[in-house]
C-alpha cells in the first residue's frame, strides 16, 4: 500500500464544470486556518448581555424605579472617581483580567491560527489532508523500512517538521540513514505543501521482540 492508497479517500473527482468565480485559493486558506467563530460568538454574547443590562437599568431609572443591581448614574460616578474607593489589589486583578482578555481577542483577530493540515499537489483539484493522515502513512513506511511493529513507531507531523520516534527490537540495530531516506521519499511522493523536514529519533533502549 502506498501513500496514494492511504490518502485516496480524501481525494475527490474534479467536477465536470467548476463553478464560475470559485476562488480555490481562498477555499484552501479557509480550510487551513482555524475559525474565529467561537471567540466572535463569545464577544457578541458579552456585548449583547451588557447592552441589555444597561438598557434595563436605564429604563428603571427613567421610570423612577429602584435599580436592579446598580444605578447607572452611580456607576458612572464611581468610574469617574477610580481608583478611589476600591482596593488597589482588586483593581490590579481586574485590570490584569481585562488586559488578558483584550490580548486574547486581539491576537485571535490579527494572527491566523493554523489547523493541523497540509495541502497536497494535484493538477485537478485542491487536496487538503489532516496531518494525522500523513503521519499514519509515514508511520507505515517507517515501520516497513525498520522492520518493527506498529507499536514501536510514533510519527508527529507539524507544519515544518516530521518527527519519527522509533524503538528498536533488542539486539536488532536500525539503519538511521536508510529509514530517513525511505521516509523522505514517501514524503516527496505525497508532495505536501509546505514540505516538512524529516527528523528520525531512535531510542537507546529497545523492546523485547515477539
């Protein structure tokens, strides 16, 4: 079984007539980037709750009714008098929490978070594959090249690197260069973009052969 066989379920036949105006580069970028929908939803929920609460308190004040939690005018007066009337330690904690939340939302909005995926070269269609699928194919190739069992191979694939951890069978030495060459050939056959660098780690302690 080759890497093409492993990745075949993730390929699709190209449509007879592609939809006009379909920007495949944009589709691929969307598949490779994490969605901001969760944090956007949280931010929208917080703003909505605060707006509803402010509207409720303002309505109670207009109707000359007692405030539900705090009178809007009283809240504004306390904000204007800060940091008077507030414990400095509590004020620092509140400031730190607000700063942390602000940094989280800012970084999520400015920096793109990448999903654990790679694109594969294909002249017909855009192919996006999870790194776990690539790792599975490379683990099988490493296992065949090293002559070990499935439990003795662990492959971790990231954007720029492929780390292969091998535990040899006791008394059976492994050829580091041959294993690395086999994995690199398998990786070049897949042609993921970007092409990660291969690093092979062979454990000193072996396992007892079956």
